[in-house]
C-alpha cells in the first residue's frame, strides 16, 4: 500500500497507528505532507517513508520503547530524502510552465491572458535570471520592480507607409509595471499554496495606487477631435470599410473595440422595432466580463448613413461576419489589425496625447450622456458595466430597449 492521500493538489502520507500502539504513542495516525504535486514523486517518497514506519514498528515489537522508535518520525520537520530519485528541476521557468498549463486547463486564462502573462514572465527571466524557486527572495523581486520603473520602452509612430516616422522613448506606465508584477504575485502565491516553497517572496510587491481621480487616468476625446476622426475616416468608406464603420460605431455606441470588430451580421437585429447591436459571446467571440453581454440600440446617425445597407451587402456577399477583412489574433482577438491602424492614424492626424486612444471614444460617449443628465444606471447598461449594487444586479431587470434608444439619441455630433 502507498498510503497516499491527495489534499488539494499536494500529496500526503497518512497511515493509521496500529491498535497496540495507540495509547503509547498518543497518535491515531502518522501524517506527513510530501510537498509535491507529482504522483510518481509522491509514490517514491511514500515508499521510503513507509519503510521507516515499518522499521519503527518492528523495533517497537522487539522491545524498544514505541516513543523512542517513532521519535524521529513524529518530530521530523522535512520529508525524508530519496537519494535514488532523479533530481527534479526546480527552476522558475519549469514551474511557471506547470502553472500556465493548470490555469489554461481550468479556464482561468484565455488565449489573450496566456499570451500576456507569458510575455511578462519572460521579461522577468531575461532581466533577473532563471533561479531555483527557493532561491527567489523578496529583495530580488523588489530589485526587479526597480528595473521596470526605469526601463525605457521605444515606441514607433508614423504613417502607414513608414514615411516620416519618428522614434520616442518613455518609461513603462504605472499600470503596465503593476501588470508585470501581478503575474509574479499570482505565480509565487500558487507555489506557496501548493507547498512548493516555504514562504511567499512576492507579498506587497505591487506599486502603490496613484492618488488620482478615475476620470483623470485616461483622457476622453473632446468634440473637435471626434469631428476630426469622423472626417478623417471618410476616405476609407469604400476601400477599407472597417476603418470607416468601426470608429463611427464606437463614437455613437460606446462599445469596446473588440466588441465591434468581432460582430457577426446575425448580431444586428430588431427588438421592439428598434435596430440593435446584440453584444454576446456566442461563436468565437469573447467578452471582458459577464456584464459586457448586453443590447445596444443603433444610433439614428448610423442608420441614416447607410449602416444597414452595408451590413446587407456583407450578407449578400456570403459573409457571416460584419468585418470579414479582420482576422483573429491570439492576444487581441479581431481588434488587433484595426487597433494598430487606429493608433497610427490617431497620432498622425488627431492628437499626440498618449492618454487618448481608441478607448477614449468610449469615455467620450459616456461623458456626453453624463452631461445630458442620463441616469447613471442607463449609462452603465449601455457600456456593459456592473451596476455596483447587488439588489439591482441580481433582481433588477434590464432597461427597456426604448429607454436605451432614447438615451443613445442624446449623443449628437455635428459634422464640422
């Protein structure tokens, strides 16, 4: 018998004390964490430990005091070494691969999360080295944090053709640094919880939150900039329709970039005689969170501009997706190509303010509704945000589509 028991993901040795020794030892069971998630390794450790138990039992039956015979086993702090076992690779990279595999298997990481987390961890290995997991200390991780704070990132802006491009350097943002550190925090927490390390060196690793108002962290576009965008994209209406319609949909709906890029034609339909976008995670679509699944009425400006005609043309051509020119990227979904183009277009023709991105269109949409005194819960539902109230989230029904449509119509942007 192996006397193995798996508790969580870690194997333990557990064997009942024979009745003849119960009163003498003061124990009913011999227990020891084997500190491993590997079944083969646990079997080898259990076999060695069981041999020691048998030896102690034999000595007790031959006249030795049971307490003396079992003293080493009762007070042992470590699992006995098995010298015949091959050495287990304890490098961080090896264990991170096990961690990655588990997170993907249980569905905690999607393709994008896996790609980003692996990229962050590779940076840690390249800057700090591939140490044994027990050798990693808090001071070592804090030193890595300091390196991130001074790391310079080179970004390249310019026209699509590359003509007139310029190079700029700037440090990683506060949020980006914490994104890297969060990966390490979660990884070492996993090691500690699975009893692979005796202490967690990644406690209190993140940079403190900045004391800024939420509305100051990312800038919205002002009205003149939105008008510049709407004028600038007109030249793409025929040749690259996704570059025309996707930014315009964002302006008048507040939808996220990937939510628009991954739309299928079947996601456009009428509800109570109101044409709507059905934001869902059917087929190969992905949403940020459960609250993101929602109905967004199509703004009259889009309807009068021929959007339904464009959608019908895509259907007539045999396309299932609204923007078939976009292909799915492992990290950024269907938004990858459009996002790269918009960043260049934005910096060259709209603004050099790096706080203003495609997502700023979403902020602008929300701010316009706020200035029009639209009910905050209506704005939250249109944006796919949680209401922040358990009673409303759990028991409150969604707003009637006509109420949402009346709110959307309050976004008015005139051509310059």
